[in-house]
């Protein structure tokens, strides 16, 4: 049974031509990259081609690549973004559609209705509506920060912004989400709902551990 | 677990919490440590309860829909990659002549191997007598290498592997700390200096190391270091402003407080002495300039000096010594004679 390698370990082995490490990297990052790609387009063929081209490019340029360029995850996410944008631009030229800003379709997960509490269901709805009022860039930044947990410098690198601009972007986005969703909750209700959520999470965690 | 003191959070708005790395980490991946921290925080600053709860609530609801790739897509892409990466199938007809592509492949392979061999060779830097060099290591740490010394390290450094250098003689190290301020240091963040008689372990610090004639002297300017004496006992920690001296032959260990900057003044081409006996100064001259020193009056060894002298050139050094020690210095070939005025 193989022990668990860090991303950097796998990357280092891969740079030395280790095909098993390459396969493990593919295994580890394919689904997160696919998930990210789906936010930009619904064209599955385009997504498939982008993923293929990314991994091929990574393999081909392994002799020129550094050991762990920042973080492997950051490098791969930045690269897939580039591939997708490149293909989307080419597609737009062909179909002669107007060059819109690329979308970022971020939706709340409807399945996490742990408590069918009316107030919480309303919070979900408000939050979902609030998400739509953000710009695509803001949604992407929120996704990268709160879902993929990239650091501010990493997000800055991906979006081609300064760290300060990134911080501002995410700051305004999360502030807007807050204002449009939980701002009208009363303090007592917040405590109650958080406590309820907390208790439920405490019972759910042991279930996941034993899975 | 937050590295910031609780007081930092005492004036945070809900938005501030929502943007804070440690707060996000706690809400998304709580640990007993972080739970304790934030509970204590709320006890100490109950007015912040509302903001904390609001931020928690929002983060807990920020759960997004995920698109999972169907197995067919996963397999198709991999299948295409295998085809693109695999070598071409061998030809049907066997020719006696060496095909061009095979020759090119061999040359490329040889170049790649040569390159790989080159990268595997360690870097070795020497300073001659009276020479000083500034070396920037692959992680951007800086070493000032004093005269008559040597520094060796691997050409390529990989993250997640500890950083190591081997030194003989004297060097002043300015080691870069790998982690951001908040994060927990990993064992692989260490920087190790190997000498002949001991090993120094640091994370990110500035210190002066000297090992001559199997006697080591380490002076710490800032940060924290641990010294391993190769004796299977626990390492010795040093605090800033402390000096450790170790004589391997006698296994003699001494630790004392010093003015750290006196010991790395050589990097600015100065020497600082504090009631230093002439005997020590002679040892420095021998190690740094390679001269043999002859004292023509044995009583001279007892004389001491205090102060700063410039060593921007040999002449300056000898002139300064003549004045401060009240001696006469004459040079003949490779030997220095020191006599009374």
C-alpha cells in the first residue's frame, strides 16, 4: 500500500520522469480542475480538450520546470484557466458572438439543508441570490478563497492582479454577500442557528470518520 | 490555532473575520486547539460574539455545488495522454544503418544525462587568504564567507527537503525563513550547517560560525538555533546575543553572552576587540592571511586590546596593530615578526 505523498513530493518525482508520480498527480488534480473548469463553460468537449492539453503540456515541459513552482495546485489551476480562456476566445471568434466577459457559474449546494429550519432555508435563498449579484471575477475569487482555500498571493497570481487588488476584490465580494444575506438576522437568532448547526455538525463528523 | 494575539481580533468587524485566514481555517477545519483559542477569545471579548457568529454563519453556508467528472471523461483524457506520450512503435523493416531519429534521441539522452549529472554536482566555493565572498544560496539565504574558508551545497534545492550546507572556516549566515508568519513550521523547513565537529539547525536566523583547528565558535544575532554535537544527546539551543564555544578534542563546551555584532564585524572589513589578548589576534592573522607569526618577546602574548580596527587591507591591519599594541611588525616572505617598539 503506497504511503501518502505530498503534492511537492509527487511533483519532484514527476520532474525526474517518474510516470507513476505523473499518474498520481493526474488522479489527484483531475476532478478539482474539472470542477473549476465547469464554472467557465458548459462545453464538456472544450473542458476535456483543455484538461488533455494541460496535462500534455505539463509532461512535455518537465525538463524545463522548477521543483514545486510555488504550489503545484496553484500552478495547475493557473494553467487550466489559461487553456480554457484560450479555447473560449478561439470559439468566440468562430461563432462570431460578442466577446463577453467569461462567466463564472458558482452555485450554492442545495443538498446541505441539514436543518429544514425556515430561517436557515431563507438564508440559503438570500445567499444564492446575492451570489448572482457579484461579478464573475468576484465569484471566481470567492470560489478560489473559500472553496479551494488558495492564499491571497496565489489568487493574485491566478487572476493577474496585485495582492492589494485581490484583497479588495474578495473583501468587497464577501461584504456584499453578507449584506444581502445575513444582515437582517437578529443576534439571538444567529446564536441559535449557529448553535444548532454546531450541534448537528458534531453528530455528523463521527459518521464521516467511520465511513 | 491563530498566531495573532486575541487582542488583534477585539476590534474586528464581521467582514474582517470573514477575510481572516485563521478564522476561516477554524470555521472550515476546526481543531481542539483552534476551538479553545476562539472560545477563550469570546470569553475575553464578549462584545465580539455577534460578529463572530455572523461570520461563522455565513461561512458555514458558503457551500458550493461541485461538478464531478464522469469516469468516461477521466479515462478518455488519460487514454489520449498515453497515446501522445508513448514512443513511436518500431518499424517493420530492420535497417543496418543507424536511423536518424535514434541518433538524435541518443544525443538528446546524452545531453539530458550530462545536464542531470551537472545538476547533481555540488557547488563548492573557496576563499583564499585575505579574500571574502558573498554567496547567495538557492533559497536566497546569504552567506558571507571569510578568508581561507570553503562552502559546499547541492546545486538544486527541492522544497520539502531540508536545506543543507557544509562549511569549513568562517561564515556569517543570513538564513531566510521559509514560512509565512502565521503558519506552523514543518521539519523540512530547517536549514542545517554542517561543520566538522558539530551541526547547526535553524529555521530563519542570522549568526556567525567559525570552526578552525577543530574548535567551533557560534554567535547568534537574531532568531533561534539548535546545535547538535554529534554525541547522541539533545541539541543545545542558543538565544540571540549568546556565543557557544566547543572544543571537540577535549569535549569542552562553553556558552556566554556577548555583543553579537562584534563577531561579524569582519563582513564590513573591521575587527572588534574587547580586551582581546594578542595571542588571539595572532591566530586571526594566521587563519585569515596565512602568515606564520613569530613573537620576538614572549611577554607580548599578554598584551590586550579593545576597540575597532579596519582591515580593508593588510597594511591597514598591521599599522593599526602596531599603534594599538605598541609593537613593531616586520614582514619577511611569509612570516610576520612582532617585536616591542
